[in-house]
C-alpha cells in the first residue's frame, strides 16, 4: 500500500452514467484499482454548477455510486466516497480560488460550451470556477495520476498550473499530478450528433445510452443513431457516426476497427446497428443486474460511503492543514 502511486478520479451525478463514461473512464478505473492507491469519488458538488433538481441529485448520486460498484469497483480496495461528505474539498477550493486567474478560467472549453447554453445573467460563478474545485479534489490527495477521458485534459492542465503556482509561492506543498489517458480511451460521441461527445446531461435522450437502459431502449436508440448516406461500414473521419459505432463495438469486444469493418463488408447499416446494439446489451446485462441489487440495498451503499468518507477525510485533512499553515491561517489547536 505504502509505495503505490495515488490516483484520484470522479464523475458528476449530473445524470445517469452513460456508455461514454463507462467506456471512456470507468472501465479503466476498474483495471487500475489493484495496482494503485485509488480515491474514486461521486462529485456531487460539481453537479450543482448547472441547475439541478435536489431530488434528482439525490437519486443520481446513489445511482452513480451503485454504477461504480456494479462495473467492478471494489469498495474494499479503493476509497469510495461522496465529495460533499469531505468538507476539505470546499475549503481547499476557496484557497485555490485565490490563486487562480480569471483569464485562465475563461479559456476553459467546458465553461464556454456550458455557459453558451445559459442566459448571460444566469451563468453561475460555480460553473466558472469548476476547474478550481476539480484541482482541489485532486491536490487534496496528493494524487500522482488522474485517469480521465481526453475531454478533461484541459482541466488537468489548469490543476497542474495552480499546484505549481502555489508550490512556487510557498514551497513544495502539492504533488503535481499527471493526466492518465488510456491509449484506447477513445471519446464516445453522441448518437444524434457524432461530432460532439456523448454526455449524460444532453437534453436529447436518444443521444446517449445509460448503463441502466433496458434492451429494447438500447435497440431503439441504435436504430435511430445518426449515420450517413454512404451505406458502407468503414472506419474514417468522413463517416463520424459509423466511426463512433465501430469504436463502441471495438472497445467492448476488443476486436480491431479493421476487423469490424471487414466483418460488415457488403452488409448495410441496419445489420451493423442491430449487432452493435446486441454487443452493448450483452456487456451491460451483468452490470444492470448488480445495479438493481445495489439500489434495493441502500443500507449497504450507506455503509460504503460513510466508511469511504472517513478514510478520505483523514488524507484530505493532512493536506489542508499544511495549506492553511502556509497561507498564514492561525491553527485552532
Ligand atoms: N463521451 C465520452 N467519451 C469518453 N469519456 C467520457 N467521459 C465523459 N464523457 C465521455 C469521461 O467520464 C468521466 C466523467 O466525467 P464527469 O461526470 O465528471 O463529467 P463530464 O466529462 O462532463 O461527463 P459528461 O457525461 O459529459 O457529463 P455532463 O453531461 O454533466 O457534462 C471523465 O473522466 C470524462 O473524461
């Protein structure tokens, strides 16, 4: 345990986890758990940076936790917790806000994308400072590595900048983390607009598959998936819809994209889409059975997140104490 490198990662309960979250990140988390000292978190504080119904947030938070465990995260092996249960995240975030710059935060693509969808007078400041909270999440645990999808690389860069800035100002305090983007961590794209990523908060339900979608829903969404008029199953950038479906198929079956294209030579999109649907259904079936079981056993989930928060708290407080001392706050005891 002592010598293992530390990993931190989290997902927002801003909806139910999608196939994108699973293939782009969660599957990889499972592979890493025995080799690293992993802190995996449900980042509920991030989820309120855009308007969110409280009852949906409560439901999604437990669902995400159940999704993690059902996908193979072992609560005995990793520290599994809910972000708002460890107040050090909010506390460090405030300090780091004072070491982050307006200009650098304004350049974040996620902020630009999400704020575009809101009226200018109703963009929450929390959406703007989201990357600072993410920096606090990671730096609290002195993480060496942060496994994320390609879409989160920019936020990792700003975390590194903030950590280095703080270290330069006050002496070595934070480990400067590296992104850990798996080579095969292809970005899974929306089924309705294959030029933008599959997102759980997409307003169009047909754009994503959630881990809890039943077989008929998956078949229906695949049938409606946007492709093109070429009619040939080929892996190239001019056919982003087909390319995305090949990527999904490939990541689940471990077949190469060339093998898949060869398999469908001379066959149309209908057969291909049906098969992709069946591959997804097969992959999700055992996970769905576990999710079902876990959501009926909320006491078990509670034990896990209470224990996880205790473990996380101990590590987080150590870093926070150091930070408070460095910036000049007077210790209470
Ligand atoms: N489409 C995707 N393909 C590959 N990886 C993805 N991730 C998200 N979408 C894809 C990875 O999943 C992790 C969880 O990220 P998050 O919940 O913190 O926020 P996100 O990246 O903003 O995910 P969503 O689903 O798009 O959420 P909303 O809609 O709320 O913004 C990250 O590691 C991410 O890289």
